[in-house]
C-alpha cells in the first residue's frame, strides 16, 4: 500500500470535549490521501474510548496508546515516529479544518514540488469572534515561489505555531526534530524546522481554525509552567548563536519573542500577580541578551512597552498600563455621555 501524502498527528488531549469535532472535520475532507494518528496517553483528559471508536469505524484513523501521562510534546514525538506520510501535520483537539483544507494543501504541493515546510493561514474563533491568524499579512506578501528561509526572514517573525505548516517527514528525520518538555514546546521545533529548510513555500489561505475555549496555553507536559516560555526561546536563539551575520533573521525572531512575552504577560490567567515581577525581569533579561545589532523598536504604544521592558522598569510598566486602562475608561465614559 503506498504511503499517504499527509500524516496528521493528533494528541488526544481533550480538555474541552472538542476532539470529536476535530476528527469529524478530518474525516469529512474531500482529500483522502491522508492518515490520522491519534496519540492517547494516560492523562485524565484523554477520551480513550472515543478515539478507539473512531478508529474502529474509519480505516484512515489509527490510535497509538501510551502507558503514561506524557503531555502534548512527547505524544507528538511518538505520533511522528509512527507516521508514514510524506508530510506531517500536527493538530490539537481544538482545531477544525474546512472540507477542502487538505485538498488546498495538496494542490499547493503539486504546484511547488517537494518543499521542506509549507506554511499556510489559519483563523481563530473565541467567544463568538473570528479573526485571521498572526501570519496572514506575511503570507500574503511572500509571493508564490518556494525559497530558502533566509530569503524570507519576515516569515520567521510569524507566531511559531506547529499547526499552521506542513513539515516534510524526511526533513523532520534529517534534522532529528523532537518536541522538548514543558509548555510552548513548539517554539524551538518550528524555528529549527524553518532555519534548517532548503525550500519553504506558503499558502495564503486559511486551512485550519483554532477554536479555543480559553486563552491560557494548554498543558505541554506534566510539571510545565508559564516560565517554560523563556527556555523555549533560549533554545531557538541557540540555533542562531554561530550565525551573527543573519541580522534580519535575528531581528525577526527577537521581535516575535518580545511580542510573545508581552502578550503572555498581559493575558488574563497566564501569569499570576505574585509571578509578574519575576516574569517581567526574565523578559527584560532576554531583551538585553538577545537584542540584535541595529534593532529599531516598533512605533506607538508597542514601542513604549519595548522601551520599558528594555530598561527593566517593572513599576513604570505597570503604571503605564494602569494609566492606559484609565484613559480608555474615561474615553469610553465620555463617549457614553449624551
């Protein structure tokens, strides 16, 4: 039996009972040259009976049972080792695909020929609101030809998500890629896959939708914490340590890192009140440590945040945030006056 074009690796971590919708969207694809490998560990959030029932009914679906609660990263590694497809697609339970999503990816691969990474668009749905993913503008501007990552450093400034790109399985094996322990485990894997690629192509259309029931990052592995974010970016910058000439690439990754830190810092439920000073100072240390030569901070309010973080000015940062909230509240109140 010939190998499928795409292997979907899907950890069965189903905290919000969305896995069935994800599987239904995969099985409803117009494109059929695909296998779905569901990895079921011993986590309480894993519905083993559900995934076994899907596998019993659908030949495209197989289940890899693990004997311990290992978390998302280890589950993905195990699924990738089992995969037989030419390309790997890593999804989670809160993802759904439009009926022609995989066909669009296959059509793009037919146009480009073999590539190491195919990055595509996604949308997010939360609290009834849908919006385009953070890479939409970069993908639209990237052009139609496959190219090396150093020719398109702007793509490295996109959010480092593993589920909005196909990775050639041979590329995965050649680089010996593997997800590390901890939360935010996809960050170093995405950067290593991109930086080690010879040919990267893009598809500027939405092929996956994230339907997150909450904004906090899901559990990466047992014992993980929000502070794992710093270790994952340290792994990413270690890939650039001996390549100081890659100024544009370093700058793109640096800006993405700082934006990620500020986003997590401001996101309700991610960093506790007691952890905020430590998180801020860790982020400030990374700003000083990884600042590329010639970096120009963004403009506007974001640039003010970058400046305050660069100086390690935690009290000033919090005051600036409260002042901004207060101004917004006053402005909103004035707008409501008759």
